[in-house]
C-alpha cells in the first residue's frame, strides 16, 4: 500500500561548455571547468579545476588513457587509468574502466565493467585516521 521505490540519483545534462568530438584525438593533459563531453580519444590526464562543480561525460565511443578527476561524471566509454569523482559517478552499460575508482555516490548499470578497486571517499577519510597510541601496559595491535 505504501511502497516507495528509491530511484537512483541522476545528473541533469543541460549543456556542455567543451566538446572533444569523435573525429578528434588529443595527446596531453587537460584541465576543465564546467561541462566537458568526450566522444573522441584522449591520451593524457583529464582533471577538473579544483573547487569547481564540473561534469565530465564520456560517450560510448570515447576513450581516455590517463588518470581522470571530476566533481560529477557520466561514463559510457572506456578509461585506462584511475578515476576520482568527488560527488556522483554514473557508470553506464558500455562503461569500461581499467583502474581504481574513488567516488562519493555511485550508480552502475548492468553491463558496466571495472577492473580495479572501488573505494567510497568517506571510507578513504576513515582509513587515513592515525591509530591511537597504545596505553602503557597494553600490547600494540599488529598493523
């Protein structure tokens, strides 16, 4: 009677300020701000400008060989390298990621493939906390 189905978070894509189309191959690192849509090939690191609310969209035919960072990301192509998404990551059905992924929120469709570790950013913060010093007379815990 009162059933409510949770819907997965979705990003709104209104417009992109930058585009690397499918007929373009780029070699070198790039930094972006706002929206970036990649349908072509990039060989180099792709990172968002620190402190910006950015959106990266990688189309099904798009490919990035390098480390990637963004505030939000919609991935439907392939990435060979580590991926860090500060907010919401959507891995669509054609997504292929060979590298470690760090994210805060994750939506993953059937068919998406990841070869690497998935780490939630909140968990990473807890892992970086130092261990408490042992109290006198107690044995230290093994590392």
